[in-house]
C-alpha cells in the first residue's frame, strides 16, 4: 500500500448500509427458521455482528473474525458455516455486470462513488468506473480486493470496510492472488497510515546530490528509485506490502521521469526570480511542475503522486539554506 484512503467510500457508505443491513436481517430470519443447529449458530453469529458487518471502518473487522473462530471451533463447523453464509452473502451477484441497473445497489454503483481513482496498493495504475449502458456489457470498474479474502472470510464478502478498489495487477496472480492478509499482515489502505517513503538515490558510492553543477552533468542511469518502510509500528506490514505488490521493481520505470522532475525543481527558484523580473504579473507555482497542489491530499489522485510528492519534499529540504 502506498496511499491511505480512509474516506474512499464516504459518499457510498449510507447506500451500502441500506443494502446490506436488510440482507443480513433477512438472512438471520431465514437461518433461524431451519431446524439444523448449525443454522441457528450462524444466525446468532451474524445477528451479534450486524453493526460491524455494515461498518465502513476496518478496525471493526478483527473482532468479527475472532468471534467467528471462537464460535465455530472445529474444521467441519467452520466449513459448514462458511458454506451457509456464502449462499446468502453472495458477492458474485453483487458484482455481476448484467442487470446492474435493475438492482437497487451493485458493485458498479458503489465504484462510481469512490473518491479515489488510482490504485492505493501500487499508486501507479488508474482505476476508472464506467457504468454499463442499461443491460449491455460495455461497462468497466476497478477490481474490488477483499483485504480479508472472501473465500476464507465469506461473512465479510460484502462489508464495505473490506472492499479496496484496486488495479487488476495488484489483485491478480502476479501480486496478491491468494495471499492471506490476516496470516501475513499488510498495510490496510483504509486504516493504516502511509508508511513507505520514496527517494531518488545514486546507485553507487560516493553519495551525490543533483545540486549545483551535478544537475547538468549527472545522468539518470546513475540513479534509482528507493522505497523505504518508515520506522514504527507498521514497518513489518510495509515490508510485506513492498514484496507482495513488487513495488521496488514496478517503480524502476519512473527513474528517468523523476530525475527530470528533480532537475526542474532544482532550477525552479532561479527561474521564478527571472520570470518575476520580466513578467511581474505571472504567478508561477511549484505545483505547475509537480502536477498537483503540494499543500493538500490531491497527490492521491495522480499516478505516482506520492513518489512525486516525496521527490518534491526532499528537493525542498536540500534547497533550504
């Protein structure tokens, strides 16, 4: 995970609760009408956790997982409970494209309200939503990764706090695939702070910067993009995320682009002085070079925006007398 997106579903949370709560309540009533003991236990489990299952806050989910494991101890009971839940909390039906416009709520309507349009795991790939025209198959939407895999945790299959809009590569066999984020904790885009810092660094010693004449004489091939986990409580999660999503390797393609950005930033101060003298009415901002407003969170909706922000910040720090 590169960016923290706790408010990604803010505009969709109310509609999703209106969809999910009645579904859970109906499921509980249906299971309680069955004579089998396992159905009654599943109904009680769901009933106890309705509020958490309808939550958009990921911190509400670990207690639900613990409750399930404490309620269904044997492998047979867990398998039976999961199979029952899958029949009622049907993610495939929720995410089906055909007939989406006839349903009151669907994955397509959900994704159309997402506040961010760049994959939070890699922050490289845009994740667009285009609603299908009526009942045709011409629509598209981002993958919705289940942080808690729906095969292992089907009771969280429709829980909003468990749905992460992401790109196909991050959610596919090349990256996450079947990795269990409970067994091997990774950064959670909805709850964990941003814990990876980027740097444009020289590949070989001695250390050098792009200050002064070096900005003219250096070559981008001498540099690399480094991704370092920030020290603190999330360092193990950050290391796991870097590995699972192959982030160091995937960011190698940005070296030349970031080298050029760094060089532009280095010369911006003198350029601004010159323009101020020649064209006093022209306002030139650093955001014109970086590509977004560096004073707010707009970098989250720019591909590689966090990388660009970190390059900007490190350059500013070197320019301070």
